[in-house]
């Protein structure tokens, strides 16, 4: 991670930053010069491994993606190894309008033209392209922002049969289908490790560690430098080769010895997060000082063509399709999933269920409706708060961005949905209780969409087996989606729905509409949360809360009514 010393705004309105000194050699330049073509698998693993560790560490500390990953942001030093530049949004500022901007565009994920959809999975796509170029020696040609269609491409000869499916997984169009965790993915990419490159007869190659475990390896750079100098002689290596050898040693030593301990790294990233708030203030001041500037504001949607200037993106027509509706102010609303129509049994009558889940009854979802794929995030809600002058809810110190919004009342959630309807021109609202359970079940009748047992790692609750259990909600989409592509309906945060609370299902609507009545004292919440025991995150579990109440485990998602036939775009 490249150490940042701060952001500054000079009297002329120029924004600049200071960082630790680097050699200035980027991975992009190495690619251009063909210097990576003959790297041994161990060196490839070292380079990608350190880059992946930097991505994971930055995301864990800041809870936001790098967002601008390309070889131009990766600095390689003879002594310091790999340094990643650009967390906290500075890489985008550096790249904008620079010669490296075209380099960055080649590594953008297909969803990058929708700023609110950019996530850590977008970084994984960029890392996948970097890995593909490093392993194969070339990068497939594609238009910026367009999917690669890697499923239809032949495996490059330099990529092993074991590596090819992993690269394909990282480069799929759907961000949620990409691997979770950069370092783990790189480890799988080189596991089992490739066989060592044979050395010439009568020569002994320098002893380098076969993997990243470091077991039994002296933690002394001078030790390895002396051994390497004993092996490298003028008769063996030219001047150019000496440079490459020093470069590779720097990469490897950076991986083995240059990683800071967890606490200093977290402290550095925390400073970056704090500085990022100052950066946002500085950018706002800069924009105010230059009202006639034609440069787009950060985060605004700038359509590149008539194709990009649609009122929505994706498939609104087909059941199961994913889409985004455009906001009047720019950018897009939450990602929505067109629910298939059907009939299901709502409620439960098991030993685990409560009286308010009875009686079980048949409900028909015959209308066209879409539900948000994720819980509404802080990024989504903060945009609404800024546009309407509302106070932003407290994040309890857990981060904003892709974290699900918390500390919001039913009234707050309803007003967000109303604002979304005005911005998009579409009938957004909170889902009904029946629509919510229909989506949570996703065609199943078991206690959870994955079965009748809680299991481990399917949800976030107090006993669900995730790293967030009983501590805080996870960033949206951190676990697996249900069969209909929806995330976190079971657990993570409790979700407000439209309905007034009634303590049983007798006389409940059979058409999926919300139960409403005058003088509604309580509203229904569904799904359970990071704070609850496993029984309370069942698909049929329901409970009540006052519409003006707030909690660190309460959030929501939205629904939108769709026309029976969506007009052609």
C-alpha cells in the first residue's frame, strides 16, 4: 500500500497529494515493454499476491473498493516491492485526463459506467484482467465498459487448464458471480503451484520460497541479497537482465518482508479514510470556485452515447431480469430483480414458528413487480439525504458505502421510496409482506431458502457462522444469493415492509397486496438481522416495531410495480 501523507488545496484551487517516494515504474509500463512475458510462475504469484493483499486490506479497513484498479496504479520498486496507489478515490483523480486514463478504461468492469454499482467485485474484474495479461502475455480487445464474453474464448496457451476456469469466473458480467476475496482467488490461481522452471546444467538457481507461507525462512533481506549476488555474475546476466533480476527480487522481498503488520496498515488506511472526507470537501470547494467548468462532477453519470442515455439499464421485461432505473439527478437507483409470477404458501406451522406466522395460506403473485437485489445501502440513502437536505443516519462506526443503511425508521424508508419514485418516474414503494416472503422463499417451502437447518455461512445472524455474526451487518452481497439472485433477505438487517402489523395471518390478502388499516400503531419487519438468533431469520418469521423507531439492526429494501408489458427501449 502506497503511504499517503495527505491532500492539499493550494491558493489557485489546485488539488494535490503527497506520497512516499517510488521508482515511478508501473506495471502498465512493464506490460508495454514486454518485460513480464517470461516471468516464472513464482514471480507471477508474488506480484499478483501482493496486489491482492493490498486490495483486501484496503477494503477491510475502508469498506469501499479501490474503484480505479489498472496496471497504471501498480508501482513496482526495486527495494519496496509492489505498491498500490489510489484508495479513497484519488486514483480516479490522477487518471482523469491523463495518458493513463485509456489504460484504466481497458480494465474497467462492465458495470463501471453506473457509479453506484461499482464495488469490490469490480476490483476483482480488473484484477482478473491483470492476471490474464500477466499469464497469457496479452489482453483481449474489448470496448471500454463492455463485457468480455470470456466464456466463448479459447484458453490461451500459456494459461493452464486449472487457471482458466478461475479467470473466467473473475471476468463474468454479473459482479455477484465473481469470487469473494482477491488474495484467496490468487492463491487458488496458483494452487497447486506450477512446476519450477528447470535450470541449466551445472548451475544452481537461487533458493527462493516456494509459496507465501514463509515457514523456516530467515527474515533478513541482506541474507537473500548475498545469496543472489553469489549466483548472478556478468557472464550469466546482461545489464538488462540484472535490472530484471533486481526488479523481481524487489517484488518478492516486498511480498515476504515489506508487508506492514495489520495494526500499522489499518492505521494508515484509517488516515486515508479521514483524508477522503477532507478530499470531498476540497472537491466541493473547487467546483464552487469554477462554476463555468465543463468538467463532470464526481459521481455524475456522463452518457458516452445514445445507448447509454436510457431511462433504465438491463432487462425490465423478463421475469428474473436485473435492471437499474436512471435517477433524474444522474446515476442510477438500486439494482432490481423482476420477480417471476406464481403462487406460494405463506407462513409456517412448525415447532420453530410463532403464532403470528399462522395460519399458512396460499398467496398468488400475479402482478408484475421487481424487488431490490440488495438491501438499500448507505451509498443509496446518502444520495437521497443529500438531495433532500435530510440528516444522514448514523453508521455506528461500521462504514457507509456498500454497508446496508441502518438507524432508519419506517417513515424514513417510505420517504426514500417516494423520492426514488419521483427521481425515476417509476412507482417505487416498500414491498408488501407477502411479496417479501415470496422473494425470500424463491420457490422453496423450507425454513430458509437453502433448507430447514440453519447451517453455516448462508446468512449473517448471531449464530449463522459468518465473520460478522453478532457484531455488525455485512456489506451487501457478501454471502451467496438465493435461487432468484436476491441477497440478504435472511439476516443481515431487519427490513421494513408496507404492512400494518396484525398478530396473525387470518383474513390476510391472497393477492400479495399489503395489509393496511387506519391508526396503524406498528409496522411489520421481516428477515431478522446480524443481532438475532437463527430461528428469527427464517423466511416466514415476522415481528413488529413502531414506524418512528430506529435501531442499528433495522434497514429496508424497495420494490417497484412494473407494467404488464414493458415498452421497447
